[in-house]
C-alpha cells in the first residue's frame, strides 16, 4: 500500500472525513486529498500529528513494503513461565500456541537477511564456507522466533523474544512457503504447531 492509501484507510477507520481531518490538522481539505492521492506528502509536523490522531505510527505510514495492517500489538511476557510440550520445540512455540489457541495453522518461520550485491560477493569469494553474514544474523536473533498464524480469514505475523510477543495482522495474504518482509526473507520451518 502507498502512503496515500494507508492514510485514507487510517482516516476512514478513525471515522473521520477529509474535512474533519483537515480541521484537526489546521490544513485545507485539498491538502489531505493531495496526500491521499499520492500527489504530495505532509511536512514532518503534520505527519506526526496525523499519525497521532489516527493512532498509527509514522513508520507504518511511510513504509510501503511490509503488508502489515494498523493493528500491531506488543505484549510483555515472561518466557520462563512457558514449557515445551507436545509439538512445541521451544518456549516461544508455547507462547504462540497460548496466544492463538483458535488458530487454524501456526507455521514457525526461519528468517534470513537479504544480502546486498556486495555482501553476496563477499560471502562467495572471501568466506564461502563460513557464512559470516548469516552467522551474524543468527546471533542477533538467537532468542527471537517468528511465526505465520492463520486464524480463520486473518493472518498474523508474530515475533516472540525473551520479553515480548508482538503480532501484526497482515493486509496481504501470504500463501508462499517463502516470502519477503522488509529486508528479510522468511521461509516455513520443517514443522507446524497446528
């Protein structure tokens, strides 16, 4: 979704007309119409104000590649309270199963950073058997697990670490076993939780 589409969707979800949003931001209605049709961008102050009024983040409005909806929720957890059991291979699996008990499918994911051309060249020529960039990525996310949850007609992208579970509803349905979100490539692990 483009900035304009996200702004319009957020405005409509907030129950505001273009006129009402323009009054709250102290700009003309035509300015809001311009933003929503991608014919212009608000200045930083209006961007901050619009994000606050519409209860969305600035990152959400400006990022055009994630496919996440407005509903991103982050909840504190104590990972030590969870135990591996049944199909769970980790405590993070147990957290996700408890959070989504009615899920139809829960797919654990493997995350890999997309390499730039230079990084690929270095991986291939300098360190072909070592995998430096992959090793750094694994170290940086070693206590973090990722999931794709299908809950009826909705899908959620879920991240679980030692302290939080964070989940976002996806605006685009993911059907592929391998997909990209931002600068990462995700693929389904070799097992399912549900």
